[in-house]
């Protein structure tokens, strides 16, 4: 029978997957908005949004993935999720507005979401 902690933390993984999806949506929407409505896209492209999102993703990712590993003992979700966080952090070091920045960020988000999904499935 799963413990209270084991039933609570898969929901953190779902929240983290949702946050990763919102991040990917933000990146794609920003690229589209730059092409269509450059005045509105400037608001979405503010560096504080990227930096703040990364801080939230890293904190939530560390809590959810770390707690899951303590509960089920699997390291693969942490390895994949950590790689995703690293790619996202690396994307912040790229020139802002460069087209590859969006691709690297979306790749990092996808890896992080996959790590959270593996973490969530390990509780089944």
C-alpha cells in the first residue's frame, strides 16, 4: 500500500509536467508572437520570465524528482530530468532572441517532462 508521501508526490510530478508544458507553450507562443505582433511579443520575451520560469522549474523538479527517487529508488527519472534542467539552463546562456534558443529550451522542457513522467509511473 503506498504511503501518504508516495501518493502526494506523483501529483507534484503532474504539476511539474503541466509547468513544463506551459513553458513549451510560452516558448512557441513567443516565437509566433515575434513574427506576428512584435510589440506584444516584447512583453512575453522579457528575460525575467525565462529566468523566473527556470528557477521555478528547477525547484519543483528537484523536489518532485528527488522525493520520488527517495520513495522508489530509481535514478533514471533524476538523470533524464536533470539533463532537461541542464539543457534549459544552457539555453539561457545563448544569445537572447536567437532562433536556436527556443529549440534548446523546448528540448530541455521535453526531457524534464519525460523525467517527471518516469518518476510518476514508478509509483504505479
